[in-house]
């Protein structure tokens, strides 16, 4: 029996991959909301660190998300410096933006054809059919874990199980808008950290990047600022009803995610803002480590 700790996108993806590989798997979760449910759902390696394996994990996940039928969008990415992932994407998935595609005040951008995932639906689909149990685990020798392999996908909660000073929080806040009937682009101004992600369920706009801030309460002033920035970037959102706001703590790690085996424990945490983007690639690596 393989025990996966954590029911975010990484824990569920690992559990699904291990199950598909023939392992008997259970997922343990304390039932607390996961930051995965707050994620915008765009495939993009954001705050993923410098591990050389990141590019491979990201491409493997891209292929899997497309194969699974998740919506693929033309995402306009605005940034003064060329993002590293431009050279990683296949040539038919990315191109320089034309002058007519660039908003006023922006001199450079790229159009990337990538998945935009409805996270609540994706998480529910991953969980479907898995054995998921409620438990609060306080140590890696907790009897509830049994004697089999353990896959650690607990995000920031890993700090109560493993001493890893490289793991830290990056607070992020998003706002959900009702953009139905509006022609809203999928666009991100990386330099201003303003993004607009028009999913089928809600339009997710953001955002913030606050290292070391572990207050996950929504800040009304930030909500107003995020909406104003989003409307400036995508004027079609003007007057769109606000459905709500969410804040979460990205589990970032200096140097990149920790994905390795140490005895019976396989570590898989510290993915920053790239949990979805790296999920299937990391799940495959975790499965290989348990062969």
C-alpha cells in the first residue's frame, strides 16, 4: 500500500499515476482547503525555481493536459524580458505577438497556445474513484502511515513533517468575475503581475506575489486593486460582477521542487505557483521512484 499525503493537484495526480501503474494507493488529507483550488489553472511555469528537471516536467504535463481534453487557449504573455519557457515550448505552441496584438504601452509579448484548466472540476476528476481518507499526520513515524511507501505532497504543511529551510510561502490573491457574454482575452502582464484568465466557470483575475506573508485572509483593498488592474489590461471586463475573492499561500522552495526518494518516503513538494504545470511530470517521476 502506497500512502499519498496531501489532496492538492500534486497529491491527487501522484495517486492517480500510481494507481494507473498498478499500485494500491490511499490518499490521506486533513480536509483543509488546498491552494490548488485557488489556482488560476493556466499552464505556465511560475515561481518553480531552478531545478533542471522543471522544463521536462512542464512539457510532460502540457502533453497530458492536452491529451485529456482540457481547453487550450491563445495566451498573450507580456514581459520586457523573454521568459525562459519560450525556448522550451514546441514551435507550434508559441510565437512573438504582433504589434496589433500588443496593448498600448507594451512593446513586447508572446502568444502561447497552452491549456487553461478549470481547477475545481480537474481536482474532482482526479479524486474520482481514489481511496481518500481523513487524517491529521504530525510526524513521518505516525502509526496511521503504516509500513509502506509514503509520498509527501503536503505543500507548506510539509514544514511540520520535514526540516527544510528552503521551503517558504508566497501569498497570492485572486478575484473571480462573471465575464459571461464578454469577449475577454487570456492575457498576463508579467511585469505588473496582472493576469486575466477567462475560464468557462469563472474569469480569474489577479494577482499578488508576497514572499513570507502567511496571512491567507482576503484583503478588500487588494481585491479593488486587482479588479482595476484587470480592467485596464482587458477593458471588456469593465462592470463585470465580482463573484468573490480568494487568497492562498504558494508552497515555494529555494532551488526548486523537492522530488526525490529518501528511504520509504518520496518527497514531492515546493512547486511554488507551478503545481498544475508540473503535476503530471512529477507524478511520473514519483511513480518511477517507487518501481
